[in-house]
């Protein structure tokens, strides 16, 4: 049976963020009135007392947990301890308080970083435990995967209804374009656009460009998450992706073309490539959720570039 979210009090952690904005738009389309977005200044969810107070104050029926602390390869290498603690603590406290307060449903967004470094491609949910994650992402990925184990235990022992999603790398308008903490697409868009605007003759990119990635437009991810909130009761891992991979080298060339940068692309092989390949099997999402990605990749990139340019122009 599908849960009518319009009749539920919905709390979206991380709702003020990149993915959160898109999830709130999808909830509004479902008729959800005034979903609550807790802010860190009011509720530090890494603290048990704050998580307990959130449930007492906001009285949610459904929690969609998007909040996370993570960055790109550089940020992950610099903050492995913090990223493990923060992500593990948030999930631990929120899920335990969901049990205590009798929550109707908990939706946990995991990470593709939880997959083994050398998982067979395309990644299938059955392979989640068949190896250790890529080292630079492992603390974050394992913390997120532990939340799935906790939800499974709480479903079996306490009857807590939940769902667990594994979105592939996201991109789209409102993404994080900070060069120190952003993921690959916004970092490359900013790098190429800046080089074009400043008439530079080259850009430098990390690694060899041989690694491949799959990317999912943020609105498509949000639709999958809200759909899971409606129809899933068990924390069965579900991939959200497009089943289309592209090498980082080809991605840089594509973004450079779309922004109009014609200079040289130089690679720094002393920097890590990250996980060698990422491409998802999305059959379970189609089967369980009736969901599949809709946004063509180049069109999504064009929209993302247009948003970044309009944001930069408004700052001038």
C-alpha cells in the first residue's frame, strides 16, 4: 500500500541543501504542507540530546534523512574521522529516537561509496558486502552502510518501517561549487568556466581521467526518494541511477565543450582517481518503486551550467 504523504507530518533533515531543495519540491507536488527542515543551529544531530529534542519538538510521522557531512576526494582524505563520526552519529541517534517515538517511517539516503572498490559493474545491491570500499571514501561509505544494518535490525525487532536508497553521484542546479569540497561535476564546471572567462590556456585535473562515473540529475533522485517514502516498508537497499557511465576524461572534454573552453586539459597522475568504475544496475528501483531516471545527461549538464552562470552574474 502507498503511504499518502499529504496526511503525514514530514521532517527532512538536510532539507536546505542541494538534494533537499529537490525533495521539498517533490513533496509539495504530493500535497505535503509545511514539511519541516531542521537547521543545525537548532538541532545538532550528531548529539543524542538534540536528536531527541527534534522528535519531541517537531513530532514527525515521517523522517527523510538527507543530512550528511561529505566532500570530494580531497575533503574525504582530509576528514576521514570526522566524516565517519558525523554520519554514523546522526543516523544512530535519529533511528533510535524514531523507535522511541513510534515513527511511522524512516527514509535513509545512503551512498554509492558503500560499494566495494572492485565491485562487478554494473553494481548490484547484492554485492554491497563483497569487499572493502575505495579507501578515500570508506569511512563515509561504511558509516552510511551501518545505518542500513541498524534499520534492518530495528525493522525485525521493533517493526520500524523504513527505506534505504543508494543514489549515484548527483548533479544539477544548486549543487555545491566550492572547489575544496565539491564533487566532480560542479568542480569541473567551475574550473572550465573560470578558465574560459579568464582566457586561460589550460586547466589541471586530478588523476589520470581513466576512472568512470555515473551521474544522476538531482530532480530524478528526489523523485526516487519520495517514491520510496510512499511505497517501501523494508530497508532493502535500492540503487538510484541511470545505468550509463562515462570516463572522467570524457566528462572533462564534454563539460569543456558545453562551456566553450578550448584550452589544454592537463592531468596530474600523482593525485588519486578514486574508485575505478561506477555504474549501477537499476532494475530493483524499476521493480520496487516504478522509478527510472528521466533527465538526459547533456541536458542536465546544460541546466547546471546555466544555473552556475546566472548565479555568478547575479554576484557581479
